[in-house]
């Protein structure tokens, strides 16, 4: 059995602190998505993700909390409404506020002037609305008047809690907002709005989509590598904007392939959102099916008929909520199977959407109570709250 001396100190001739600090600097050197405004890691798999400008749409995209970098979202819409155009404007306005580069295909500067006005960070706006709703709700009717008497005490406690939270985490207020809230009745005023890149559908010696791809490629290559780009294509193949031969598969499908190649480049940080009118190009055609296969996410907007009877029969969950204006179908999500991450649990669910002055909200669809169900009708009329006589104290 061999023996050796223990408690022998290591040689002090080598300074290991410099090596440790050097390794720490090497580990901190790579840039993270959090350093870029408007980009954060996906909570599902950590890939860089940017917001679509609509919080409920961000939550719908396969658990990424936004649109992953390098992915395309195709929005299809039935009828003659323009709900998809509102989503595009939110998407473009969010990029402008985040100082990202916006490329608008087929539209003039008038389209950029109609972007919705900024209200502030989406979380702050939602907190104000929830606070107003919470002030109206009471724990029980017997304590209804006590709330007025202790309003000052409650306010002082809330302020102290906020101060303690800001004291423990000083970076709470310094973190940039990932998503913002906008007002459709106002117009966006921001210094970056003049940097929008408009790509017209001007005739040239080359095919239309080939010239569009070259202009996009040149505009992206001229920017710094860490710049985030957003490609906006409203009303693709609309005959009032595009020439008749643009709907040929030989012209459109190569453009979509080249767009995917442009977005998958390592040096480019690009996302795209495209709208398509299904009233002119239904999903039963082979061209639309190929477009869906070449897109990473596909959602369909089905607005309700514009009649008071239809809106009344498709009522909201409670009387305090606005009735939905249409159904939303999820056909495809940016689920990234090759690297894991993402889930398709939202595909096939019943979703409804509501467009108001301040937001585009997507929520689960629920039918109103039947005519013979008096209990359900009374609960819906009271917002789901039980009667005072039914409560036991």
C-alpha cells in the first residue's frame, strides 16, 4: 500500500487569477439577444424572438412569446374587411418604436403615415386596465363600504410594496419594453418613421418578384449585421396592386423560396409578415397550399357578418366583455422540430378576435347560454358573479 503526504499546498508561482478572469471575459464576450432592443430569448428554447406588436398574438405563437427571428407569418382573411391590415400596422409600428428597419413591399409612404399612435408599454397599459377593473370588484357585499374607508391605507401599502420591489431589483425600470400598446385613432410620431424602406412595384426589365428580392437583399446587406429587419407585404397578389402574371406559380413560389433563404442567412436577422385575401385566392387552390407550406406560421381570420343579430348571438363570455368580431383559425405555427422547442397545442382550438381602438385581442371562443338556460343567462348578465342570497357567510 502506497503512502503520500497530504495537506501540501499548491505552487504559488503561477497566478491563476488572470486566467480565471480571462475565461470569464471570454464567456461574457458573445452577445446575447437581450442586448438588441426589441429582441429577447424565447422562453421555450432560448432562440431570439421579437414581438408582433400584439401581445395576444405573441402568446399564440407556439409558446415562444413572439415571432422567432428568421420566421414568416402568413395571415389569411376572408371577406372584404381589413383586420389583417391592422395586425400588419401593429407589426410595423412595433418595429419603428424598437428602432428596427422596416421594409414595406407594394405600398407608398401614405401607408406608413397611417401607423397607429403609441400608448406605452403593453404591460403598463394592461396593468392600468386591470387596476380599474379591480377597483370595481368587491370581495363581498358586506365589505363594500369598508373599501372607501381604508382606501388611503391600501394605497400606502401598495406604494411601499412597489418601492421595496424597485429597491430589490433596480433594473426593473431600466429594462426596455418588449411589446407596446397602440391606438388606431391616433398617428405614430417617431424619429425612426422616416427610415421606412418602401419597395414599389415598378415595372423593370427583370421579373417583378426578382427585382423585389434584389432590393430587399441590397437593403439588408447595407445595414449593420446586428440590425433587426421586418418585411411587411400587405395584400399579396391583390389584382389592384400586383400585375396579372404575379399569381402564376412560376413567379410567386421562387420568390417565397428566395425569401426563406434570405431570412435563414446567419448574418441577417429578419422576420416577415404577409397578408393574403382568401376571397380572391381560396385555400382550396394549390397555389395557396404551397404558400402555406413555405410559411412558418399560418393563421386565418374569419370575420362575422356585419349584422346586429350575428354579433348578439356570438356574445362574449360575460356582459362586461366586448363581443368577438370573428373567428381565428390556427393552421400552422413556427414549431421547430429539428432543434426542439415550440408546441402546436393551439392548432385546432376555437379562438375569437376583437379589434378595438386600443388593441387587437385574441381569446378563446365561448358560445352564449341557450335560451332555456335561465341560470346561465343570469350568470352571464351578472358577469358570472353569484347572487347575494346564495352566498353563505
